């Protein structure tokens, strides 16, 4: 049987399994085993445990469950309310201050937990009722939180970047540092959009007049959040200075998060049991998808699909940036139907060889991939953040309100993508400084 026919059969099986809503890890695993069986026979299946062990035993990968645990501790410790209070007080007096504070709070919280759904849910619980009580338009109030929650996919310590680094075999530490400037840029672009909407359409922010905030109140709010900000600085600082690897930094972050939670009086045996249980479940879900995605990547390599795709794309008589835009479009479409973890793990082994063949840096592409995943979590029909926000919002907020509110932020993320394509130094300057 020719490799071309095997490739076609493999793709048909994968699409069919996804269409019947088989879990993504199972679909990847069954498809991979099927392809290996066709390509190498029964003896070829001996590669399955070898791939699992060789690729899943790396020390760097330990960072993923540790950062998930750190995020779970942060999520359960109630830091979200203090972070939102800090942002709202420091931005008080500006038009659209509550909306901009929601974006800023999501960005800060994303730097603590690394999971977009957690950021959107935590900040949304405080921010959305406050904005609605001040007369904010339901679409703007829910849309800005849904979109800003996605920043956790890019701002370190992003679990998505850890997975990309593992599959792409690039430094997770450099990916973390590369995500800092783009993360800040996208947060400011979102805040600028909220400010412009508030300026040109004052009705969208209702009666936002707030009580005057003194500088003493601002500094007091900062004091309450200072341990969390120091934790971010320590985790990123030890990675950037080379004092610790991302895995070691994740362990430091877990210890720091436990200390912060204990200082807040949020630690108990029951709370710790729940944190460990949820972290174990989330880590297991992500790692089993990763294991089967690595097996799928092994099959693709044996079929020479990435190499052939790279040769096919580079043979086109088109500018490289046009091909890149096509790749980004494909990633956005994948994000509309798959979760961000699946997009990263499926697309990386398939598309990275073509991207590298066109001369693009794999670290830069990792950041671009993360942003396309951000677009995916706020795009129907499988936009997870949209459903999370609908779940925590009041009953008078419809899913349509959330979707239409998040839609303009897809354009904002598109502007950010354009700037990073036009000026790749925004990604690559800091990690290679």
C-alpha cells in the first residue's frame, strides 16, 4: 500500500472519529495505531510504547502539571477579587475604566495561572456584575472578559507554550520570555479598544461615574496584591536570568502560591485536597492528549507528510507572507472546532517544518500559534471562553450577547497578529537580548 493511500485513509479515519465526537486523545491514538499498522504491520506497533516513554519522560514536561497546580492554588485562593480591585482603582477616572480594568486583571491573573478558562471565570465573577450594575452594555461587559481571559494562553507561564515547546523541541524558557511583550501588547490593544468604544459610544458604558479614588486607596490595593505580583516576578525572573529551568521555576511558583494562599487564610486540608484533585484531573487530560499527539506526529513523520507539505508550500510561486497568512487562516479554522491544546498538538508537527522551511523562527511561530488559539477560544462554535462567561453571567445575558460582544476582539487580536508579523522583533528581541 502506498504512503499516499495510507495518508488518505488516516485522515479519513481521524475526521470520522472526530465527527462522532470521540475524545480527541482517543481519536489521535486510534488513528495513529491504524496508520502504523497499515504502514509497518503488527510489528510496527512496538513503536507505540517507545514513543510514549521517550517523548513523555522529558524533565521539561514536568513543568506542565506544576504550573497547572500553581494556577489551581491561585484560582482557589481568591486572589482574583484583589487583582480586579487593584486594576479598577488604578484606572479609575478614565472612560471605560471598568472594562479596561477587567482586561488588565485578566492579564495579571493569566500570568499567575496560565489557563484561559480559569482567568475568564475568576475575573468575570467580579467584573461582569460590577459593569452591568453600572449600566455597561451586556455585549461589551461580557465580551471584554471573554477575550481578555484568552491572554493566559500567551502570557507566561502558559501551559500551551510548554506543550508547543515539547513538540517543537524548542526552549520553553525562551518561549516564555518571547510571550511577554506580545502579551502586554495585546492587553493594551484590548484596553485601547474599550477606551475608544467608551469615548465614541458613551451609552455602552452607562453611568460609570465612580466614587473618587484617593492615592492612599490605590496604594492599599497594590499592597494587597503585592505578594502575587512578586510571585510573577520571581517565576519569570529565575527563568530569564537562567537561575532555574522552567520546571524548577514551576516548583518555586507552587511553593510561592501555597505561601500566598496560606497568608490569605485560604489553606485547609479540604481546600488542598480539592486543589490536588482538580490539578491531577486537568494534568492527566492534557498529558494523555499530548502522548497521543506525539504518537500521531511519529506517524506523520514516517509518512513524510510534514516534509512533503513543506516542499509543496515552498514550491508555490507566491510570497512567503501569503503562504503564512494561509497557515494562520487554517489554524483559526481549526481553533473554531478544536480546543487550544488539540490545535497546538496537531498543528505543530504538521506545519512547523513548512514554517521553518520558509525561514521563520520556531519560537516566533509558537507565539503566533498561541494567538490563533486565543482567537479560537472566543470563536463559535467551540469557543470555550464564550460558554464559561455565559455560565457565570446573570440569566438576562444570552449566549448571543457574549458571542457578539467578543466578536470585535477577534479583530483586535488580528491587529496584534499583523503587528507581530510585520515586526517579528517584538517577539524575538527579549529572548535573545
